[in-house]
């Protein structure tokens, strides 16, 4: 039986502006498929250190690479409207949070919606 390499056909789930909760789950799974370090970049902001990258520690270099691996599919999956919002974000964490705030609102907005439903 022939061995097939399907890694080249992996592509992030595209987001068309609808069904954000479902896209969010799919994107999270996609990022996990790229590695746990990549998936974790959306939960904690990575701030690129100053100085020449030759002076970075091995951990910092791996964190930088993981952030880039997460940021790329987030950008690729974005529609034109979202792309204009997140194109200047410096980390995957910022892109992810900008999308969440755009489609789900801030925690305060979420609480207000829940309070309104319970009234």
C-alpha cells in the first residue's frame, strides 16, 4: 500500500463572517493539529524580544516560530473585512482576541446579553 503525505493539503477553515462559534472551534482544532505550542499562542500574548534574533534563547525562538505558525492560518482564514482589522496585529493572540471581540463582544457585553436574557 502506498504511503500518502496529506500534510501539504492542510488548510485553515475559511471564515466568511457567519457562524463564528463553529469557525472558532474548527480553527482551534486546526491550530492544535499544528502542535500544542502553536495552539497555546492564542491564550497568551507573545511579545517579540528586542535585539538580534541570534541572541534569543532556544525557548524564545520556539515561541516566536509557534506564534508565526498560528498567526499565518488566522490571517489566511480571514475574510477581507476581518483582514483589515487584524493585519497589523503583532501576535496570534492579538489576532484571535480581535476576532473574538468583533464577533462575541467584550466580557462586559457578554454579561449584559446574559443579564438581558435572564430578565
